[in-house]
C-alpha cells in the first residue's frame, strides 16, 4: 500500500442542490489499494435531509432543471444574495466515521431510510502529469457525488465500487467532496424493497482519491486456464494518453518475465506455459507476487493460481475431489451492529469460520467488501460470491435487469484475480416464472461470457410432496451446481420428521445446500422440543446433517448462518428484538451448541476427502 499524506480540515458549507444523471459510474481501476492514493476516510460532517430539500425545489423538481441554476452546486452556495438566509451549514453539524453506516452511529437514524448529505474537506498537492480518480468502495444505495461543487456523477447499487475521473475538478490546495446518499428501498431496484437484512445507509466502504500517471495500467487478469493447470492466461489493459506501448509481466517465483505490445486500444492478451506451480488451496493458500509494468506505471498484486471444475456429481479443485465445508456470512460486524468498518472485524469473522472447520464461505446476499475477498485468499477460504438478486425482483423491467447485470459485471471485474472465488451466484430464492427464467438465464450467460474459469450457481427454488423435497427449478439446467436452500424442521416439518425426508434432485450435478438452519437465542436452554433454545437448534443440526448426508452427490453446504445478524423482519421482543438468531455464534462471539455439532461433522468430512 502506498499512501499520500494529506491535511484534513473542516470548513463551513451551505448545503443546496444536486442533480441526477444516468449511469453507474466509470470503469474501475483494478487493485486500488496498490496505487498511490489519498485516503478520505475519517470524520465526515453530515446533514439529515428526509425531504431531499438539498436536491429538489419546493415543487419537487431537481434544481439542475431550473434555468436560474446554471452554476451547479458550488455556484448556488456562494452566490446567494446577502439578505437571503441559508438553511444548511455543515460546520454546525456532527461528524460520522467513514467508512461506516449511519444506522449504527446515530440512534436517530437506526431505522432511517432516506437522504443524508456528507462532506469532507481535504488538501491535495497536485503533481504534474498525474490524473486523479475519486473511488468509493460502496455507498448505499444511490449516491450523488460533487467535487468542489461540481457534479462528478451518480451511482446506483449499494454494494459495488465506483469511481470518477476528477482530474479537472480538483484544485491545488483546498478541496471538498459532498455526497448525497439515499438508501430508500425501491421495487425496481437491485435488491428490491423486500429483503431480510438491515438496510444500512451511507458511505459504507472506503473513499480514496487515486493518483495515476497520464498513461496507466487500468486493469489486468492473471489466472490459470480452466482446463490446463500449466497454462497461464490473461490480459493487460492500459488507459490514458499513450495506450499502445510495451508492458511487462513478471512473476519472480515462477521465473517468468515476459514483455508484450498493447494494441491501439491499450490491450494485450497472453497465454503462457508455466511449470512447477504451487497451487492455491485452503490447506496451502499460496499467493504469488505478480508485477505488471509499463513505461510510466507499475502495479504489484498477490495472486493465487488454482483450477476448479465439475464432472458429474463431483467438484474438483486442482484436479482433486473436494467437499465444500462452508458457512454463510453477512457483511456485518456483530460487535458494533453495523457494516464492517475495518479489516480487523472481517478477519475476526473469517477466523471464526476457520475455527468451525470451514474451507468455504458463502458471502451473502450481495457483493462484499474487497478486503473480505483478499483476506479469504490469504487465510485459505473458498468463496461463493453473490449479487442481490433476491426474492421478488421486477423481472420484466429492463432497467432493473441492466442494474443487476452491471452489479454482476462490477463484482466479476473487481474480484476476477481472487483465487478463493470459485462460484459466481446470480441470485437467491427467486420464484419461478417465465419472466424470471429469462432474466436469470441472461445473467448466467453474462457471467460465462465475462469469466469462464469459475462455476455459476444460484439458490434454486424447491417444492415438497409429502416427505419428498423436489429440485426441478428450470434455472438449474443452466447452472453448474444443484444448489438450493431448505429449512426442514424450522419453516416446514418437524425436527423428528427429518429422517423421513428424501430428495428428488432432477440434475446430474454436484449438490450444494446453500442454506438450512434454525433460530436459537444464545444462552436460552431447554429440551429439544422447546423452540428458540440452543438444544432445539443443536438437535435440528444433528438430524439435518444425517438427512443431507444421504444425498447422492452432496458436495458441500453453507448453513445459515455463522453469526446472528440484524434484520427488521425479526421482531419477536424476547427472542429476536430485530436480530435473526440463526447464527451458530452470538453477536459477542459465544458459540452455541450447534456450532460444535457442525464442527465435528466438518472434521469427519475433511478426513474423508483427504483420504480420497
């Protein structure tokens, strides 16, 4: 990491108007933490604006549509008549830590859904021949971004990164950034207005001002060929003034150094034989140092090399059969009841998964922080990465599809070099209709076009006929896995009936149980018939694992969930209090009884597949 030192200050600003543009932001610079950058993390002033008075006039029209407001955001602030009183002033407002959600930092905003304005002042010492990009890890859900009063752009999607070229907007010396964040749920959005997690609002991930040369390395991919573990394939993409030039790829530990010539678009593709590769795996998460350079730029990354594929009902990692010993995880720090704000919280939760005996995690139900993916590479955890196509999407709305596809493409673009990511998931529990089937099929096709080296999955719909669980969701034909959620003993059936159930899975594919589980309030005890007790959850896990182990082709699972998490849907005042209690750990990290049941099962599975 290379960080530019800066001086931060807080100055007064009268809040006025913003205007909306279309789009989702500019193409991403890959590996942002490996670049020169100014960190804009820290304390930001904020103003709560439930009526969007800083965005719309009294007739609910965006200020940018008014002919008397041509000067943009900054002009509207500074050219107010002297006898006209401003109604906003950031200098009198409180501050909030960014990255961070507003729900867990201000009690007034615990359930708030609407608009909040944020402002950060900073000093930049510009360098000749450099370009500057303002990068946001994520803002939930819609972000209108201004630099020194000029509109940089608008982004929609609460979990994906975005950035803007602000070279012409920043000044030598004093600068400020203003963001209008709006987390209002909408039926045509991705996710839609119906979810089962907390709608955390705000600038939830890091904000960086990137500094790159005028000609720079925009993007690259360095991965093993899907079908050949001795063939390294990928590309290098330049951007800026001079796109056609020589670039080098250097992997010292493999004694590999090659020089290529990019074409007029700045791109070169390569296919290189490699020998004696130390393959990445959960047991040995080896990461190679990969250096990419051009005449004016260079970037270093840590990349693991591995292959993953399926044959019949089996999954192979680096040519060896593997059982995915997993758990589901939300992007939430239970100790602070908000989104992860630092690497420490993410590392803690992933270490809990390792202690459970996991070699695999499902990062549900949306794109997680890039740091989480890099930690999974470092620690040794395979990853199911997902986008928030969840439950009841507006299947026939083309704008909704474009939003979903953009979030999918952005996730793949950002995490394509992460060895741990072996599965791209295009959705969760989406009800079967013709429109849904078409929507999801398009996402699957898009995924394969963008990345053919990983598996494609979704949590499929299931049906029940007596004691038979039927998996025949038509989407399954297009996927690599027969993956589905089932909640026998909790949402349907009784725990004592679980041994009677059988599974009729209509696909000759590896079976992954993407969810099962039961709620339990940590520390509440009783007999196995008493719901909400740790004993009930423990007994359900025992019977579930016995039932699932009979499935032919069972190759993994991610029970729901590692840790209790916040959800407005879970309102029981005694046992939930707005927490989903299906976690195997309490919010303070204490292990429930079911944790030990699953850990024992995973130890047995590890021994079984190691012996193969």
